[in-house]
C-alpha cells in the first residue's frame, strides 16, 4: 500500500496501531519512573513510522501526527504533550515544543460568497518547516506554510501567521516581532 509516495509496510502499520492504541496514552517524559520508559517506547515506535527520527527525539503523551510517514524530527527535538502536527512537517535539531500546540497545513476556502464556506473545500497543502534551535511555547497555533527560522522563540499563546528572521522572539495574536536575540 502507498500513502503519498511512501510504502506503508507492515511494520509501519503495526507501529501506528501500537502508538495510537497504547503508547500515546502512556505518561509524559518527566513523570517519575514510567516517564523514561514511556518516552523510550514512543521513540522506538516513531522511528519506524517517521521519514526521519533523530537520536534522542521525543514524541510526548497524546501527540497526534496523522500517519506521520513524511515527518522529519531532528536530534534532541520534541513534539509536545497533546500537540497536533501535520504528517509532513520538518522539525530541525534541538527544537523544544510546549504542550497543546496546533500546526496546520491547510485551511478552508472562503473566496466565494455565493457558496457556503463549508462547501468550498480546502486550500492546497503548505508544508511547515521549523529550523534548528527553536523554542515553541505552550498553545502556539501555526497557520499553514510557516517557516520558523533558526534560533527563534515563539511565546506561549501566539498565533503564528507570518514568517520572521533568524533569532527572533515572536508573540501575540496576530504574531509580531517582540525583539531580536542577536
């Protein structure tokens, strides 16, 4: 079976089944005793699902990533607790993601006023890319097609609706530059 150019092997199907039925609900990484075991089991499973899963990557409790077949998750990076990410996101090295982040790769169409929005379908998919050494705070929402550049910090509760330069500190709704780190 093929999903967007990828072979869906029996191992990937089995790992997806195990992740979404059991591993997704195990304790989060910082939880004493079972946290480390849960983190290890989720990592072992996701490294067989994702296109790339770097060393020491972390997929936290209740993270949702669709099929995940085209996800690239860099070394020492994480997908936060209860995060929802598209199945084709690229996340660089050393990326910290807080809980409850939502990253979208498509949106509803609303161009025509003679047709209800619910009947207009969706926009084309736009891939989100998060470069190296990024800190994403709690409850950040990404609109489709965002490029978060190296060394950036995105404040908690931000609605990220445009791209910024490297080493930016970003916050607000809509997002705005707070200051530069350099």
